[in-house]
């Protein structure tokens, strides 16, 4: 009789783990979306500063290449 009860007990143990994996995935998505919004939001955002720095360095690079 205990042999027939073993598989049922194992199935019950695995069900909460799969739900926890789904919850962790949802939490990860929410956190990543919040980080992306913080990086993109506003005129003085990190992404805007990074693009401005690339533009400035490119202008300096192109100017130095144009010099004889």
C-alpha cells in the first residue's frame, strides 16, 4: 500500500515548485521593465546621456580625422 502512495506524494511536492518558477519569472519581468523605464524616462536619462556622449566622441573623432 505504501508503494502506491509514493507517486502521489512526489507529484504534490513538484506542483508548488513549478508555481514558484512561474512567480519568479513574473517578478523578473516586472523588475526588468522597471529598470528599463528608469533608464529611458526623462530628458536627462542615462540612455540620453550615453547617446550624447557617443555623439560628442564621434564629432571629436571625425574632426581629428579631417585634420591634415
